[in-house]
C-alpha cells in the first residue's frame, strides 16, 4: 500500500488504489454544536481516571440512587495540562468578577465544630481517617449506560461561566470543522474541588512518567547476541 504526504493546502491527486495522507492546519473557527449535545448535561461531581495514554473524566449525577454517570470524556495528556491552566485562569477571572469562593466557613457533613467555638464542646481525640474506597467499590455504586462506556473524545476545551455555574464544551478539532462532543455544567462552588482533582491526577501522571523515563535511562544497553 502506497501513501503520499503533502504540506498543508497542497493539492494532490487522490489514488483510490492506495492510502492518501495530508497534513492540515486546523482553522480556529467556532465549533459546531450537534443537536444531541446542545442542551448539555448537569453534573454534581467528577471522577478522574488515568490511563497509559489518556485521562478519563466521569461526570457524576448524584441526585438520585444509584448515582449515575452523566458524561464520560476522554482527553489526551497534552490537552489535560492545557485544560487545567485554562480552568485556573477562568476561576481567577470568576473570583475577580464575583468575589471569593462560595461556602467559606461551612462545615462538611458530619464535621464537628471546633472546641471552644459556639456550640462546640470538648471531644475525644479524632479517630484516624477511614481508608478511601477502591475504584471497584466506587464504580459498583455507579450506573453507566451502555452507550456511555466508550465515552467521547476531545482534544480541546472551551470554558464559560456565569455567577452560578461553569459550562465546559469539550471539542474535537478534526478536519474540516470543530464539533462539540460533550457539554457539561458544574455549579460554581464545585469548581475548586474539581480543579484540585484534576491537578492531583495530572501530577500523579507526571510522576509516573518521570519514573518510567528514569528507569529507561538506567536500563543497561542490550548486549550483542552470543
């Protein structure tokens, strides 16, 4: 099978007997929004999974039992880094426009007020935190529809926000035109924790990658066959 490679914009005759490849420079135009993703989906939280060549973000909807996956998005590692930077910048802009983070000083469910605070009484020393559940335990309690198992791919993300919520348009920038593959809404108070999860997952990925590179550098060169 033969193949031809041309620079962007160079016209080459199409040969039906073989493969044809051509490099192209994607035009930065507004992405098309398919009808099936136009309304978007709401999410109350997210899980981030690391693969060898991709990140999987499972957006959850926990307002019903069992909890459901409302969207599954697959991002390459290079896009994940850019996504985190863009979300950091958007959240800074949000804070400058609308003020500080929501819910400051609120107590999490089950959290006791500190001793000496109004309504607080001396308590016994806190018990050690419980072990985090395994990924199997987490997904045993989630409902994933068959048509969502493979998720949708995205190699770009567009972020917008209002006072109440953030909108994420996950985009595939394939020729001849960009298209939104998933649209997800998160409430503004959820953004700090979502950003923290993304950062921790990306940091773990970078640490694993650095460890693999170090192992490769210290691997002895192959010896000639005896």
